[in-house]
C-alpha cells in the first residue's frame, strides 16, 4: 500500500506540473510495465495506481481542464521488448509523459524517450543514469540512498554495527550488494554476505548456518493460514 501511495503522489505532482504549461488539449500518459517475468509482480500495482489517478482526474474535468488518457504496454520484464514498445508508443500514441518501472526496462527505453524530449517518471530502484538526463523525474530513492540510510542508522535502530545479507544473485541484487558494500565501509559497519539459490530450503538453511542471533522467516500456509518461524 505504501508503495502504491508513493507512485500515486509522484504521478499527481508530475502531471499537474506538466498540465500547467502544456498547449495540448489532452494529456497522454504511456506506461511500460511488467506483468510477467522477473518483475511481473509489479505490473498490477503500478497499473492500478496509474488508473486511480487518471480516473480521479477525469471525474474532476481533467487536469487544468485537459482530459487525461492512459495506455499501458506489457514488456514482460524483457529489456529488448521494452525498447521496441518505446518505439511503438512514440509512433502510435505520442505520449506527453511516460511511466517506467524496473531498472533494466528503464535503461532500454529511456534513450528513445529522452531523444524525443518526452518527460519520464522513473520508478526504478537502481542507479540507472550515469549521465544527466533532461526529461527524467525520479519517483524512488536510489539503491545507494537506501543502503546509506540503512547502514548509517543501523546502530541507532538495532544496537548493532554488523549485519548479514542473504540474497539470490541477479542484476538488481548485485546493485544492492554493491551499495551496501560501499556504505558499510563508509560507516564502518561489518557486513557478511551469503549468496543462495532461489530455493526456500536454501534460505532457511542459510539462516541457520549464518548463526544469526534472531531471525524471522514467515511463510503463509495455503491451508491453515499459519506462519512458520525459523
């Protein structure tokens, strides 16, 4: 729910600001989302947040008197497909602003929108831009920002100067580990890293072998509605 609220607020602020200066009679919002694949779980919450905003605007006679339209494209968590969808969107829909989520998808689609001077609201968690794009608004903290906040406040919040990371290796978690490594050195925090496969049993075993003083791993039972504690 908190994630959806942040998405909604970012969309509202972006569209309201753009509507004030746009000469168009309507505002076209385009979105490239993932409804399957590695980031498939993010598609529906993002789409619902977008629809919530658009429906509310149009019930109030639009934004600054302009009707708001939405078109969502499914890239299936595939960066190559996201680049093709960006081309398709620019050709057939002519968006005024686009909403992008997932780091790899953003990296693929962003150059085309930037070249065509389309405003982009980026909800990717990674540090995806090494240059300084002119048409990008960030809706999320970067991985480094989150890692920095966590390590800087670790002792104050938990009374510890050390922690263990148990993770499954992929492109996004590599960025998280890199961010935590850098900020741990900066704030003199001891970090232990345990890499596992995606199998749940490996996760439980890793917790035991890590000799963590106190850890919870909750798993919902489909039949009894109970939780399992490790």
